[in-house]
C-alpha cells in the first residue's frame, strides 16, 4: 500500500448481508487533493470508483474518480460515503455538492453495520438513436427480439447518462459478454457512463448488470446511479412500480448486491436509492 492510499477507507455499498456489494474507496480530508493525485489514488485503489470529500461550511464537496477518469456522479460511492460520514459524525443527513449537482445522503447505524440512502440528482430519459442502438446490440451479441418491448431502449440519466437495455429472458442477461475495447470506445463516444442490461421479474423486482468500460471496469457489481436512472425511466413510462423497486445486481458475478429505489410521483424528480454498507 502506497502512502497515497493509506488514508483510503474501503467499504462495500449495497451489500447483501455480510457478502457482496460494490467496493468503493472513500477519502475524507480537510482539503481535496489536486486532480492528478485523485486520479492516481483511484487507479491505485483499483475499485470502480473512489470518492473524495471535504467539509465546506455545513455541506461537503465531493468528487468521484474511476481508475481511468473522473465521473460526475457515482451512486455506490455516495452510499459508502454516507456510511463513512455516519461513522465519523453519527447518524444524520449530509448535504453534498457534486461537480454538477447538489444532493443529500443519509447515513445511519443499522445493527452491527451501517446503511445509507441518497437523494439522486433529477432524472430524465430520452430515446436512443437507431444507429447507436444497433451498435450496442452488436457489441453485446443481442437481437432486437431479445429486448423487452414493455421497456424500450433509452438513454437514462440521474446525474450520469446510461444506455438501458431491458431483456425478455433472465438467461440472456446471465450470458452478458462484450469486447471491452470496443465497448469502451462506444461508451465514451456516446457519453454512456454504463450500459445497463436488465430483466423485469415483475412490476417491482429487477435483475441488472452494468458494463462500465467507460471507467476502465468490465462490469460493476452494484450501480446506484444507473439504478436511479432506471427508476426514473420506469416512472416516465408509467410502469406499475407502486412507489418503489428492488434491484438485484452482481449475482452473475458472484457478488450479490441489493438496491432499493423509492420513486416519487413527480416526473423528473429525484429518487431515493438505499442499501446497506459493509467494511472491507
């Protein structure tokens, strides 16, 4: 471990009991390091994201870095940060100033561990153009007949953009594979933070997988930002979510992760993404 990474707290967000969850690095300091140092630390930590936070009055300034680049918003690292702040300051709601948005995260002790819930940036969804969709389908070896017509492909956003592809069959999701270099080029060109592949088990339970080649990671085991964006899209569609959805992610990686999203009625409004956190 280098001197630069000794102060990094390592937590797994959206854990399933004592297992699973997506690891995040957390750095809480009086001042944020410069950009090159944050990039280097994130690369050395090697998790899909590391969050850096500093106090600013009664708020916190936060930036997120993947091993290869800065990202505008990361849900699982925010959940981990909420738990880390609660460990330091007690249960509470913490106001965060991100690069492009202002949000909150609530952290609290839960049993012998911690839990957290974030209020996402505003949500939106847009159709995906035919050429980009066709290229994504080829990348993942999918045909249009594999797609769930009830939830059409879309570019979904809740602080970061994602391509959402919902599949008819759970087995098709389990078989997800793609060429990493081609995927990274496509995601960066289209500004898709991830490509979310999902399957609806019913109105309120989903399984998802998230390709994160944009950030230098083949697959994310739990993706809070994409889950928030998907929930906003379901609301846009008039999907019968009855106020919340449960998202299972990471199972096909052997890293079970559990995400809950509460969805208010107002179109475009923030959603609440919650999960438990375990220390690594």
